[in-house]
C-alpha cells in the first residue's frame, strides 16, 4: 500500500489510512493490513469509537494517521539491518545500549530523538565512521542547504548527531574522538528563537470553533494549558513504551502516563494537585491549583458525568487519551477553520505558524507584565529564574495568584 504525503504533513485532514467501519455495530476501527500483522505488529485492531454522523470524522482521521505513522516507524526498525562500524550501527547502539544517555530523558523526548535519529540514519546510515572527515561533514551540511532545509533543522540535525558521536566515544570507538574534534571546528548557525505565543483573543476564537465542531476535549486541554501555564504532557499526558510497567491505561505495547487524572481533583472539583512531570526529580512536591478563578474550566469538568470521572481527564470518543500528536494536529485544523471564517468576515487571520504549544507561552507572556519574576517563575513551574532567587516556599500560592490576576484582567 502506498501512502499519501499527507500521512506525514497532515495536508489532507480527512485522510484516514486503515479506517474500517462496522455497520453492524455502527462503530469505527483502525486495522492495519496483513503485511504488518504478519510481520508481528501487536495492535491488530484499535477501537476509534464514535458512529456515523457524529461530526468527528476529522478527529478519527488524525488518529488513524498517528497510528499508521507509529506502525511504520516500528516496521522500518524491524526490517532494517545495520552494518557494524557505520553511523547506522552506532545510532542503533545509542538507542539500545543499557547505559546510553538516551534512557536519561523523558519518554516524550525519546520519541522525538528516535524521529530525528531516523532522519540522520536515512542520510548517513551507510557511511563508515572511520571515513568521516571534515570534507564529508561539510558535504552533509551543504546537501541540507541545497535542499532548502531551515537553519533550525540543520542545527537540530547536528545537535542530535553530536549525541551519537558522544556515545561512540563512551563505548570506545577511537574515530569518534577525531570526529568530535572536527565537529567543534565546524560552525553551525543558530536559528532565531521562537517568538510565537497565543493571545487570549486567539484562544477564545479557537476554543469556540473547537466547541462548535464537538471537540470539547481539545477545548478543555487548550484552556488548561493556557490558564494554568501547564505543559501539554501535564494536561493530556503521553503514550510511552510499556516495558515492564504494570496496570494503568494501556494500548497494545504502550502505556499512558503523566497527564491529569480524576483522582488529582477533590470531590467537588474545586482544585487539583499535580507533580510537574518535567521537574519531578528536582521539585518532588506537588502543585495545588484552584479552579476558583477559572469558572469556564470548572464548568466543563463538571459537565462530564460522574460515572465517567475515572482515569484520564482528557479523553476521545473511544474513552482513551489522545495519541501523541493528535491534539497538536487538531489544533492546526481548528486554526485553519478559524482563519477561513475570519477571512470571510474581512478580519486579519491569526498566524498560520501558531501551534498548540504556543498556548502555554501565551499564558506566560500575558502574566509577565502582571507579576514579579519570582512569582512568574513558579507559576510556570520552572526550577530556575535568570533574575530571581531560585527558591520560595509557596509555589502553589504563586501559581494561583497568577491565575487570579490574569482572570481579573481578562
């Protein structure tokens, strides 16, 4: 089966590879073809939930694309052989060695590393490490420039390649030390820092459109990220490889972790308590967030029936949390719809490059002019501040103070 380009770039929001519909059950499923099942892929059928005419076709399509990409990544790794002494071989060692620094980063970061390592291996996987010199490295850089790769991509490529070189040094590959010395003499331009952030006007418009199309889970996730300045992983969680973990919300070989669950809320849904995932090693005490100043969020939470208030808070029609990337793509689809509507009304469209991660940046930016740096630092769940003391006792108080001040201003 040949896949459309939109599998990777989401250019066709309605493209839904391997989508199946059971008429007798009025229910949708994702089921891979025989080729992948016979190769040993564990997810034989995935229940997407929903029924005909429920208005969630685009959401299901995005879910199908995410599941398909995940399967193809698995299949590519299974079918690929690596010759010893090549960069592809060293990439395999970096990803699999027991004491590799790869295992020190968070699961979501590991997924991003795997993706970037795949790009690197595709480009230089067959090149012998001992054949890598200054001229070859410069040809790699020139090739990316000739293909129109962005400064950001080239910097990211070489940054991840440096991780592979470092691992080679650690496991005793002599030539990696020489490659590192050469790499340090090669200038790689730094990309400009990302400056995008979502404004309250943009958030309101996107949430309204998401509600109109029945994506209430997306609206809730956006508002939680914006109002409480939370990272996405601390709101809707992430799917990671299950390994030896027991229990929890599972799907094939994956387990859902880090997101909001109903047991973090009090009985009356007036507050919730959360250990921040990114800083949990250095900030072990949980934050307590009050819902007193965010009535819209509380109303949305209370609208969820009591018998459904177990496990993850942000779930799709099938009752499971969204797969990694599904909400990000859903945000972009809603943004396009909002801009189309604004164009018809003669209004200036919102920036096309706006992403769901910019909602948290928007919350921080809005609060920046309202509170002191230390309060903002703790409201944003940071462990360090450039202009303030690192430690204060009332981190939860600071976070809730910021929410209250922003609510009064909004």
